[in-house]
C-alpha cells in the first residue's frame, strides 16, 4: 500500500509495483504507471490470465463486535 492505494504487478506489462488500485466515491480505479494501461485493458488482461473464471463459495463469517477500550 502506498498512500491508500494498493500497488501490484501490472497484468498488461508484467512489471512489479506499477499497477495502482484505489477506490474513489464507490468507483474502482486502476492504472499502470509504466505502460499507461487503463481500467478496461487491465480487466481484460486479468480475465485472459484466468481471473474470474472460478467461483468459490466461502463460508459465512459473522462480524465480531469491536472490543471496548
């Protein structure tokens, strides 16, 4: 994380630490600082690499109340 943004490898150019992912006003934002890939290109590259092709059902987890201090 850098400044509230997730930093990862870009699925378009493959370079580490250049893909920035953040959220602003309920909108997911993604941008590669190296190859200038935009959201649509990044999503397409993730899908081409198999992302989103499998659905896993995770067990339900109940939220625990925060401990009082």
